[in-house]
C-alpha cells in the first residue's frame, strides 16, 4: 500500500506513530539527487544543518555526501529509524512545539525539510515558518507538490527553485538575513 493510502487510512500522525520506527522514504534516491543538485547549483552553507522532519535520515545521508559534517535531525515520530541509519540521535520536537518557540536560542546555517511541510495543516504553517526564520538564514524545502508556498510575511523569500526526478526543491532566504537592519 502506498504512503498516501496509509495517510488516508491512519491520518498523517497516526501513520508515523504506528510505523515511524520502520519508516523509509520511497523517494530516497530522488531526494538524494535533488539535494546534490541544489548544493551544486546554489553553493549552500552547510556549516550546521537542521534536518527537519528527518525521517530515517535520507537527507542527512545525502548531505554528508556533499560535505555537511554537523547535522541535527529532528522528528517526533521517526527518531529510532533515524538513529539506526545515521548513527546519531534525533530530537523529537513536533511542528507544534517548534511553532511555539522550542528552537529559540539555536542557530543553523541551513534548514532542510524533505517531504513534510506539505503535510502540515495550512493554518499552522505561518507560525512554524516564522519560528524557523528566527533560527536559520536559509531553508530548503523538498516536496513532491507545489505546496507549500512560503510567504515573505511568514519570514521567507523564495530565491531559487529546481526540479529533479519529480522532486521540487525550493530555496528560501530568511527575511532577517535579507534585511539585517530591520
């Protein structure tokens, strides 16, 4: 059964609560190729990366291949799968906790969110996006859809976009990084 059908049957949260420890993104190879292309095209700062909604480490493993050494994984449902594949622990904060400020005080050079933000209820996206803009100057969103579309009012400006093997990669820059005087 496809993940989409599993989401319909269990709901997104229910699916990951039930199957998160064994989760594998079926689009891992395409995610890997897309991340490699984005890093090559845009010269991203890989100094300290947050792999948001890290799954079983697909993005972390691809980022390691392109030179990222300090990567923090974060996912409330798949921490066991992430640890098994990457050899490192993932924080278990939810999108709701992040939207409430749980990442305050942390700094990253880049946030990568692969195959997750489009699953968030649209009404919750603005506050989450704003909080993320407070902890990193850059965000990569990998998605199989045109969603989500982050807006400047939420703290982010779209700077680049590409498609690789049906994976859409959008690069955003935080408003604070664009307007340091503001």
